[in-house]
C-alpha cells in the first residue's frame, strides 16, 4: 500500500503545523533560559563594578519580565502538545478500532493501548526533553564564545552524557522488548482462562495454567527489573558526570579568572549555561523507558495500519443481488508453510442455498470467513455481484450480509439492539427477524422481552437462546447473502424445526445462503453442496448428485469419507457437469 494512504502518516502530516509551532516555542524557551546566567553576568561585571542601583533595577525588571513570558510560552507549548495527542487520538482511534477486530484474543486491545502510550508520550515530559535537546549546541556555542577552554570542557561533557544516553538505550532495548512480550503472553493466558473458566475449573487445570501465567509474569518482571537497573545505573553515572563537569567548569573558570582572561561573572554564567545544556539529555536518560515504549508503540501502530486504506474514497455500489463466485481461492495464513485452503471454486446464483460439509479441520469455517470478507484470499477471488467481497466497503456491504459464527457472542445491550446490529432500531424489522429465526417466543419469555439487557452485567442466556438471537441478527432486514456456521449446534428439536422454516423463508426471499452443517434435515433444504477435505474441494454440485456420489463412496450409516485417506478418483470426480478437485 502506498505510504500516502497510511492513516498514521496522514495524521502526523496533518500535525506538521502544530509541531512547527512547538519548535518555535522551544526556541524561545531555550533562549529565555539564558536570562538567569546573563543576569548574573551583568550583576558581577557591570552592577557591582559600577555600583549602579538604576542598572540593577532595570536588569531585574527585564529578567523578571522575560521569565514570566517564558512561563506563559512554556504553558502554551504544553497545551499544544496535549492537543496534538488529542487530535492524533481522534484521527486514529476509529481506524485502530476497526483494525483491532482482526487481532486475536487479548491482542485486540493492543492497538488502542499503543495509541494511548503514544498520546501520553507526546504530552509528557519525555517529549519536552526531546524538543529541548536540539538546542544544546546553542548553549555550547555561547560557552565557546566565553572561552574556548570552557567550551571544550562543556563539549567533552556533552559528548560523554550523549554516549551514556545511547548506551542506556542499547542496554534497555532488549530487556524491555522481552518484558513487553512476556507481559502480553501473561495477559493472553488470563484472557484464555477467563473465557474457558468452566472447563479450566472443572478439569483441575487452574494450577497448571496459573504456573504458566506465573512463569510469563515473573519473566516479564525480571526483564523489566533488569532494564530498570541498567537505566538507573547509567542515570546515576550521568548525574555524577554532570556534577564533575560543574566542578571542572568552575575550576577552569577560576583559573582563567586568576589569569584575568575572563571575569568571575563569565565563570558563573558558563557554569549555569552548561547545566542547562545537559539537562534535556539527562532528562531523556531518566525517561528512556517512555521513549522506548513510545517508539515500540509507534512501530506497532505503523504495522497495524499499514494494510488499511485510511479514508480512501470509495464508489457507492448498488445493493447486491446475491450472485456469489469463488474462483480458485487459496489462503495461506501468516507463519504457515501450507495453505489452509487450496484452489476452491464454486458459484451460487441469487436465491440458491449451499450446504458446506467436511471433516474437522477441512477449512469450512476458514472459507466462511473469506465469504464474508473478513480475510482476503492469498490468491484467487471471491466476488459478490462481480465485486471482490474483501474490498467491498464494509459499511455498504454490512446491511446486505448476514453471518452467524460457530462460537456465538452477543454484545452488551438489549436483545433489540443486538438483533438490529446496534444501528437505528426498526421495531417492525426486529420483530420480523425474530419471527423468521423462530426466536420470538424465546425472547418474549425473557424478563423484559426484547428490552432485556444481555452481555456483561445483563441477563444470562443459555446456548440455545444465544444461538436463536444470533440467527435473528443474521437475518435482520433479510440480507442478500447469509453465511451460517453450525447454526444448530445448541438447538433442541424445536429449534431445529424453526431453523428449517427459517431456511425456507430465506429461499423464498431469494437470499443466497451458505450453511455449514451435517444435519440431514438442513441439508434437505439446500440446492447445492460443497465437500471440503484438507482444504481442497472434494465434491461440488447439485445436492442430490453430491449425496449420491458420497453414498457410493461411504458406508450407508457412517460418513467414513470424512476420515479415510484421500482417494485419487474422488479428488478428480465430476458431479453434475462440475469438475472437482
């Protein structure tokens, strides 16, 4: 993707004006910081020599005025940086929220945590130190103007402090990265335990998982302590070097004053200016953890947003009719050598229903995620009405697409809000969706009916109740394309009857339906069937022809075609005129 469409780069480009203002403020602040040393220089060399009270009063008024103005500019600079962080959050929070949906488990919250880290750094002391550090050469030049010898001492000291800063970054980088990785693993372990609390507790797995969490947690703490110890030691050395430099400046300055090469005022002023020159560098060393965290957060944000299109303009497409074409679809997941899906092809016309079957691990759920555009295919294409489905604007496609995942999760809110997908509620459409899904009576038996609050802190639903409400959400407004992944997993016999009626209603409405199931009652309602095995298409065609082909290759009472080794003849068979394999 071209860099100009990366939301992170676009956000920082839009803030260039604000950063320029901050740089101008920093220039003024650092020049104003010369007020005190120059004031002392004038006191020693002019006021005390001339014994002029008027000069003392005028210099004091000028110094106080400059310091007050410096305070106001410093406040303004801090306010600008705070607003820079707020604008960055405003521009990135929405794309990061959407990008987080593609992150697994507890990693989903990492992009937003990274944004908070970056925003906190921009408005904190670490950013101020970095903005002041570039003006260190200005102070060194002024000391050189006072005396080349004092300038050389200050330059050597600055180089030593800078070397310590670089050493601190190198020493802390590795442990900090490892500590962050171990901390994420520990958080993911807790997240998995919480989502599987019943099984973990019932099967006595708490102790073993607690030890696994503790190993990652303690490892993270150990690396964090190691990084902190290194930075603390380097920071202590830097403080000592800074004090030694103050002594060196005063010592050499006194010697130069005794030689009448400089005045005592120059000696004091040079000492103060050198302290100011080294202050930002030492502050950066002390806050190096913030710098490392912010840089790591920026790198992760850049990677997370690298594949997003930002605010690219998109042509609004007409509502789809439901023509679905999968053409030679292959998917290879990151980090895996073998593709999960290999050259899968099929075609459905509006109003057709297809049963998707196959053994566990065949790639059924993976294909379902491709069909709804959640993942793009590595090669090949999936097109809805001729448009690549993964590239269809989600806000435009969403109302025309229904999806019921294998693991049903409802969001915190009322039943009505969940069915209406948290969009503007249409009560008639909500009730219609509940009736089509056979969930109306189930919902009316809840404490507050359609207004019952579910999710965190709400009413606890059974698996079957969640599945019926999720089905109503999938068929809300009768989408043109509907993908159902094991929709009957938690349904009783009445629920399965309602599901069959739901499929009939969807076909009457000419919705294109893909259903993953092995239930004969549901498969009897489909027009076509696709059999997956090891990520490849084993069979595809009209339902009766596929069922007959399977019956000829399997025992009548056991679907052994799911478990036995692949037969070459099956991989290349043809059903209803459709070549398979």
